[in-house]
């Protein structure tokens, strides 16, 4: 990179931390401008359909135009619930002078990252290579062939104009320099997360897991939960799901403490919507106090699973309450009439982040009346000064109910009743506000996470409604996402299924269907999972590395065919696929699936040991290789009741199967006896003597 370009990129870094200016009130309600996004279904793309910028959706038309006109491309990536995406739109993309510069010198492409994570991944990697950080909105500048020459996040208008002018001029006058830069960036992108094949078989032993936790616990915040940090905190559900399993395997009290502190602090913090239920995407501070107010389906699906498992382990009523309230929120606000789950709720309403959710003390006092308001405000940390901006309050719980009741000198029962009545009144008042926009597209992989959340909640709490909703969603996905050749579509919107599915859509849906089988013993869900796995192996598997590409061999080629390895807020598609193959290999007695799973884990073992928080879903898989899982067959006329009783126990290293017949699974062969209830506890297909009582079966596993 030349000195001139280096200085420019350093200067750009200074822009990233700038705070947004006040948003414009100009909504272009008369649709003076209309661009190529107007016929798209994505709510995010439609938000930009009447910008003066001549936006194209990602696709052949835009790419061909860039090549034909020999223009660089602006690839601007975001999503509907993204606050800073809205800010940059209002400041820059609705400005006619800025739009003129973009239209004259570039081909401008808008991408919904949730629909096209493959495109997002390419240019986000470029942003990390250039700046060491990334985020949304993501704004990349690329040559006509798609190779990036620059990528950054949010820019205030003046700085965005400088960037446009700089690259427009240099594309005309210093193209060779930009070509060289593009070549270096592209080479780097192609190397990121490409995992080499490890030919030597790995061993997985208890000491590996203990070594991983010894390193991991130095990063844990045992006071406030989550990871030690001075800034944002994300829920990271797979982290705590693993640590709960680690404690159950080895009895490590520090692991359990880390889980409970995190779950309790999140449940009581401002990241949780104490009136309407559901979790926001992350907190903007280390105390879980002020959320980034957008609510995402993928967070809430995984957190329902996590809190359900935590309740299964130790019956904390707070965990149960959060599960029930969150699922009520999902049913009320994120569920389509057909049974699909919508993607997200925006952080903003009326152009202001968090406006829908926050309160002044005066508002609460006027709605509740003085006596009830005193109690509500004391419990939820509401003051006249406010605990956030402009005297507003984010509801959060800092002290337990008994402490508040004692301080106010009232019975605990009175406190509980006032809080419940007050929440009902405030919800009614909040429902009269302008609601945050809804992103009503239905994404297959995200639906799988929420489907599994409902299934896990059903298995723990036994609520038939949870299973009914899960089954309705599963049948919806089979009808609308699954194609006749077992290919998946990723997106469903306005009655139309579209966009070829990515690896996470397959892996997460397989896991969800396997969970649904364990909840029902209906074998169709296992066979659908197996069909999906076979399709993924045929179209995503890399024969050289033995890992899986994120995109299918049926997709149009990008500048790099990437793999997704590290676990983030959503587990990586490769770790999920490796787990899925292990589950299916166990159920169908398919040694090739088990070997594929083991090889994938072998390939990443050293990274898992040194960077465990970013490989937590992989470590969950590793526990199955360290501790041989139990295959628990429950057969007989009372199988459903026995299965439900089994789910009263936290048994993460067991696979349930059975029914009132022998079924078709080899693991059930010769185990069914007409009219008899039997439970077989097996490992590696070797079974102990059958028992009739669940308590005795659990003893055999302990």
C-alpha cells in the first residue's frame, strides 16, 4: 500500500467513532425518486427504494453495468433494524448532492446482510483487513469485478463526500495503484477462515476441556456476567450453553457461577424488555444497562433455549419467567399467521433510537398514580433525573423484590401484585406509541433457532402450546423453504420463497429437526434432517479440507468462496454442521457422518484450545468425543410420559429415541415388547439391562 493511501485509511479510521448528527425529518413521502430497489421484498432494501441514489440490488444487472460502464462499485450493506444504517441514509443517501456524486462516478449496490450474508462476509473481511474492525452499515468500494479497494462502516456526510471524491479521482488517475491494492486485499480475504486438512488423527480427552476452561475463565466477568470489557456486551448464548455443560461434566463451580451471574444480570438488566418480554441485541455498556434497542429473532431463539436449559439444571423461577415472557413476545410480535417467524424489530421509532421503550418518571407517575408508581419506580430503577439520556429511564432491576419490599415496608405479595398490575397498565400505554418498524422477512436459519427454542422450552416446561407452535413452524418451513430436491431457500416474504440457502440454513435446521424428534419421537424429522445433510454434503463440502463452504456450488461465484468457522452471536455454520453430522451419525448408525464430524473438529482443535470463546459451539461437540454420549431408548405405551419425565433432568450428553413401536432406527431394533415400558441406557450401541423407571435410568447415566 502506498504512503498516500495508508495516510488516507488512517484518516478514515478517525471518522468511524464520530457520533451521528441529528437526523433529518425529510422522508421523501412524495416519492420524488425511485430506484431499482422498488420491486425488492427486503424491508431494508425497500427503505432505500426512494433515495436519490440510484441503488441496485446485488445481482447480475448491477455487476454487468459496472463492467460495461467501467465504473467502480459502492457496495453498501446493512439490515432493517440497524440504527446507524438509518442515520447514514438520512445524512447522505437522501441528500441529492451526495447522491449525484455517487451516481455519476459509481454503480451503487444495496445489500441486506441478512438475505445475503455471503456478500456481507466478503466485504466485512475487507473492512477488518483495512481497519481492524467492522460493523454496519458496511460501505465498501470495489473495482468493477468486485474486488474491494476500500471498506468502512458509518461515515458522517462530510467524510463520506471526501471518500467519494478521493476514489472517483484515483480511479481515473491512479488505477494501477488501486488494482494493486485490490489484489492484496482479495488475496487476504481468500485466506481468512480457510482451514487446512489435518491428516493426523486427534485425541480428545478431559484435560483438553480443563485446559480450555483454565484459559477461558481469565476472560470472564464474575461480577456482572459476560466477558470482561469496558464497552459493549453481547449475550453469546453458545458460550454459556457450553459452560453449563462443562460444570455438569466436571462439577466446576466457577463455570456454573459464570453462567448464573450472566443469566441473572441479563435477565434483570436493561437489555431485557421488562414490559413486553424479549432481549435486545446487546448492551452498550459493561453492565447490561442500556441496550442497542433492536430485537433480533436469532438472539431470542437461542436465549430461550439457554434459559430453559439453565432452569432444567436448577429451577430458578427467574429463568422460567424470562422464557415464558420472551415466547409470549415472539408469538405476539414476531410470528406470521402462517407460522413463520419474522426477523427483527427496529431499534428506532419516529427516527429516535429506543423511543418506544424508555420512560420519564413523570410519564410513569401519571399512568400508575402516586402510590403504585413509588413501588414500580423503586423496583425498576426509575428516577426523575433518569438513568439514560434526556431524563429518560431504561427499566432495569438492581435489587431483589424482598429487599425493595422491606425498604418500602410492604408485604412481598403486595409488591408482586403492584408490579404485575403496573406492567399491564404501562404496556397498554406503550402500545399507543409509534411502534418500531418490523422486518417481516422469514429467514430459514433464524427460524430454525427459534423453532429449537420453542422445542427446548416445551421439553423443559411441558407446555403443549410451545410444541404446537414449534410444529406449525416446522411444517411451514417444509412447505415454503424445502424444495423437492432437498434444497433449501433462505428467504420467505409476501408469499414467495427465494434466495438459495446457505450452509447455516441447513445446519441449524437439521439441529432443530433433531430436537423436534427428541420431543415427539416422530421419525419424519430425523429423515428430513438426513436428507438435508446429504444435500449439504453434495453441494457444500470441500473435499480438500473436509470442511464446508458457506455457499453452495449452485451459487454464482463471488471473489472468494468462504468458510465460516468461528462461533459468534450465532454459532458458525461449520460447527453447527459438525454437530449435526454427529447427531445424525449417532441416530442412523452412520460411521461416515461420525468420521466427518470428527475430522472437522480435528482440523480446528488447536484453535479451539487457544481461542475457546470463539469456538464454544465446537467445544460442545468436543464434549461428545471426550465423554461418550448415552443413547436412551424409551419404548412402550407410556413412552410420552416417560420421555417427559426424562426431560426433567439436565442430560446434555444423551440422545433420546423411542416410541410405541420398534420404528425404523437400528438403535431401536429388538427393544420393543408389546405392552411393556422399557428404558435402555446405551453407549456406543452397547446397552445396559433395561429398566422401567426414569429415576433408575438416570442413575445408570450418573
